[in-house]
C-alpha cells in the first residue's frame, strides 16, 4: 500500500495519450495515481514543442472521432481549445495528386487505362490464387502481393516500404501489413466487385484507414493542447503528472511476481514511489531491462530483439501564407514521406503571414537525418522546391524534433521474441504493459487512450477485489 494511509496507488509509466488517459480514468474514479514521464511536456509522440514563437508537432497529430466516449470526454475537457477540421489529405503518386484515402474514381482518372488494367489483372491473379490455393504469407512482401497483386506491389509498395523502414519488405513480418498498412479503398472497390461475381477475398486483411469524410480535432497550439488538458484534469482530480521524470527501476517484491515500487530520476535526484498497480506505456524492452530483479537471460535476449524506428521531424517556419492545398500530403520518392501544414487545420503562426511545415522522416539515431546535417537539409529543401511547396529562400527557421521510438519495427521473426517478453510481464500480477510502446502496436491516439482506459479498469477491478477503498 501507499505509505500515506491505506489508499491504493497506481503508478503510470509514460505520459503519452495512453498513460494520460489511464490516469484520467483512475483519478476520475478517486484512485490515487502518479504519471511519470521523462519528457518536458505531457503527450509523448502526440504533442508539439514551442520553438521561438511557434508550436511544432512531433509529426502532425489530429484526433479521430472514432471512439465516441473518448471523443466526447475530450471535447468536454478541451472546450473551445478544440478545433474541428475536415480531413483533407493527399497522396502524391506517379506525378499526380490523389485524395487520401485513395479513391477508385481518382485512380481511374489519374492512371493510364493500360496501367490500370495491368494492376487489376494482378489483383485478379492474386485473388484467384488465394481462392484456389489459400496460402499464408511468410513476410510483408508476400502479404502485400497477396493483398494487392504483384504489379501494384512492385509499383507502389516495394520501394516506398523499403525506404520508409530501411528494411526490404521480404525482411518485414506479414503482421506489419495487417496492423500498419492502410487499406486502399480503391482496391476494396475492386475486391467488392470481385466478391459480387463470386471471387471471395481470403487473403490477409489490411488495417482500416482514415475515412474520406471525417472530422478530425486539432488546436491553435497544435497537438500539445489535448495532452496538456488531460494532465490538467488528472491534477485537478488529485492525481499527479510528474514531467522530466525518467523511470529508472521497476522494483519487484521478493516473490518476483508483484511490482512494489518505481524509481525515477528528476533533476539529477533519484526518487522512489510505492504502488499497488503499475501501468507501463514505456517501450517494452526498456520495461523488461529496468525491472529489479532482472528477468531471466532468455527474456532479456528476446527484449534485445525488439526494435523501434526513430523519427526526425523537421519543423520549418516559411515566409509564405500557405504552401500546400491540404492538411498533409504523403510522398513516395522524396527525402520525406509526409509534409503537413498545420496552419490549414487552425494552428496560430507568428508572424501571421508565415506558415509552418511539418516534414516527417524516418532515420537511425545519430545518422545524418537525425543530426540534420546541411546535406540532409539541402536535400529536403530541394525536394520541397521540386514539389512546388516552397522556395529554399523562404525557409526562415528549421527546428528538428526527435523520437527514438517512433514506430515499432515488425522485423521478420519478431513475434516469438515479443511473446516471450510479454509472457514474462504477464507473470507479474499487478503490471500491465500497454499503448504504442508498451504493447508494441500501431494505435492512433484514440485507440491508445482506449488501451489506457482498459488498463485502468483492469487495475481498478483488482484493487476492488482486494477490498481497497479509493483515495478520498
Ligand atoms: C509521425 C506520426 C504521426 C501521427 N499522427 C497521428 C494522428 O494524426 N492521429 C492519431 O490519432 N495518431 C497519430 N499518431 C499515433 C500517435 O502518436 C500514437 O497513437 C500515440 O502517441 C500513442 O500513445 P502512447 O501513450 O501509447 O505512446 P507515446 O506517445 O509514445 O508515449 C509514451 C511515453 O512514454 C514516455 N517514456 C518512455 N520511456 C520513459 C521512461 N524511461 N521514463 C519515463 N517516461 C518514459 C515517453 O516520453 C512518452 O511520453 C502518429 C504517430 C506518428 C509517429
């Protein structure tokens, strides 16, 4: 029990959307909760950072409305700080712009008929093969071919996937496709047509993507407003959100089956808190290697095999009213894979006749993109010029933001390693590892928040079973 009387206390490791929302649910129910986050702002990946007079998102982040309960809660918490925005995204592909998500009618308009027939034939061939002899893809390359056919794979997915991850699709797991790859609605239309003539889709399923007619939510200060408001209501309900607090050790009891406390370092000083339940949203290998005592060697070895792809986000201040005709645009063959202009979603920019671009790249820690060498900047500026987004002389500020754990890497054969670590974590009865980093998954913000809510409810159910009464 928490030293302060007989009140149950939950430690939440990580204050991104998942951890913050877990704390929101717990503090609303009167449970004492402490969120520890190493960052200087709440929100994890889903925040923005102020540089000079402007806010720059760590990758453009807008809330989807899909989870009604969470959405309504967020609207009541954020009030007028939330701005509804119509989804308006594009894909730059083969010299043309397509709406995102990709629409069948756009595709027909943009792609020469011969090419379209070639892709459709490829899709037919893939479908017939799946129907006649169902097969299980061994890697992401095979899963993409099974899903979209070889011609579309070769044309659209192969190079892009390779450049994005720095890993050839044949070395990525098929699970990657089912959990990360957005579904091409154009392909769905063809598949529906095939279904009508009796050709059923028995292949792997790609993840549902954004909807064409969708309202997203943003703010005048970018992504940072939502996590800031959640942290505020957690604090107002008696919880604590401690920033600049790096979790260094997770202390297990003598039996090794319960977390009894957590150590963190803040401003160079070590602190320890006791807890009855622990919800971890920090990267799953970091959790395993910071437990005391350490897990068995086989689990530690498995944890070492679990990797993340870092991201370097270039936040540019540009002397131009508007650069792109969308909220964001995906690119296949540039130094960046997405460029967002958050001013088009309501971001306040100073001075007002300037705009902010969020240029997203994947990288390795310490490489040229991570460091932002002159050569990389010039490549980005040149690609922006080629795409008629802005001229290099109009770029007046470059701010580089990083995350070491931007994307979980579903490398070939990662599943048994992850299973081994997760199985060990589940042997600790009051510990849950959830969210994007802790679950090693690809949720959007609302799904990460739902994971946090579910973890909070599971923790409360256990605390209730033990007969502990909530903090007053
Ligand atoms: C480029 C990009 C764009 C995206 N755009 C959108 C979008 O528009 N809409 C959307 O819904 N989703 C979007 N997402 C997904 C969104 O970022 C995630 O769903 C969300 O951030 C997951 O929340 P989380 O709390 O699980 O993880 P995170 O946000 O990663 O939070 C984990 C937290 O743990 C903390 N932490 C790690 N180690 C420690 C430690 N040792 N001690 C203390 N704290 C620690 C980190 O500081 C971080 O705050 C995007 C993701 C990316 C990469």
